[in-house]
C-alpha cells in the first residue's frame, strides 16, 4: 500500500510539471529525423518503418496507453530493443509534441 502511495505521489508531482512545458513539434520532427528515422517511420505519411520491430510514429501517436508521461518515462529508460538513446529535457518535450501532432 505504501508503494502505491509513493507512485501516486510521484505521478501527481510530475504531471503539473509536464503540463507546463510544451515542446515544439518542428524541433521534435528535426530530432526524430536525426535520431529515430533510421529505424522508425517518423513522417506523418510514412506507414512502414525500415525496422519492422520499430513502430511508426503514427501508431505511437494513436496508442491511448502512451500518454505524455508514459513517453517521458520511456525516453529516459534504456531498452534492449533500442540503441542506448536517452531523450531528456527539451528534446523529449519536442519529440512528444511532434508525436502528439500526428494524432488524428
């Protein structure tokens, strides 16, 4: 029960900070083209990623489970299926803003 309280407290303190800082979608696209496009389809019209294991950004944008907070945590965590790419600060906010711009 304590663990749930700690997690709830952390999430509630992170949400206002995240909501206050909005990224720049154009900078997010630039970042994605430089750092993500090798594996992911990053453009709005792209439906097939060069790496079949890497979801197109269009699919990421449409996934209701991938909130801004979930993406922020994902970008700050190493993953075995991705290169050691940690996205933080303004880059993360810009990338999330770009992904959000792809939502239908």
